[in-house]
C-alpha cells in the first residue's frame, strides 16, 4: 500500500519536474529536470507494475533509486552544489538493481 502511494507520488513529482523543465528552466537546469523527470516517471510506473506482480522488492528499488537519481538532479537544477552529481549514480545503481531483481523474480 505504502509502495503504491509513493510510486504514484513519484509519478506526480516527475511530471511536475518535467513541466518545470520544459517551461520554467533553461540550459543545464532544463536538461537535469528533463532527465530526472523521464527516469523518475518510468520507474514510478515500473514500481507499480512490480507491486502488481507481487514483487515489492524491485518496486522499492525503483522508488528509492528514482528519488535519489532524480532528486539530486532536481536539487542541482534548483541551485544546489554540483557535488550532488556524485550521488546521482547511487540512484542509478538502485534502478539497475531493481530491473535485475525484477528479472530474477520473473524466472520460471
């Protein structure tokens, strides 16, 4: 239940970030918002699919990884120090881990 709520909220945040990137930002900030929004939205949906498949583990990695990956990009787009970019790959690793876990969950 909590995972589904967080995945849905993650999707909403992704759409808001993407819209802000498209209409209220420019340059590198625009790219960060676009990239963060795209990855977060895809993984919010993936988390809901994983939850529906009764595979919450990968879903949690999708939500947490998406929050870390996109969150660091959003923060930098809003003026946070660029050293946060060193944390972004941690979120990416969680996203990759989620896909691998999901694949493992689907084995026959």
